[in-house]
């Protein structure tokens, strides 16, 4: 959707959110860290938020498009067949 993100710094999220580039990461299970991350984003300029949102969109299109996921799935299946 082209939006900047706030996410927890855990596997899965940290691969999608590059801290300071397309969003802000916070520490897991840490309300204070989440509050600080949200406050940081709330006080960002519209220009910075727009740049981060555009970066999020690019990242998803380049790394997580449906076609890319299908290609990865097929290549993994082929590799598993080769190992048999």
C-alpha cells in the first residue's frame, strides 16, 4: 500500500522493515519501545513519511510480489526433488 511501517524486530518483520528506510523497528514485548517508535513516526515530516512509504512499496514489489513468491516456491520444489 506504500505506507511506512512500525514493526517488531523479530524474524519475518525485520526482513520487510528496514529500520529508518521504510519504517521503524521496535523491541519485542516492549511497550516503551513501541511507544517511542510510534512517536518517532508521528513526528516525522510528510516528506520523510512519503519517502518511507515509497520505499515500502518498492520493497514489496521487488521481493514479495505474487510472481516472485511463486518462482521461489517452484525453485525450492525443484531443489528438493534433486536431493532425492
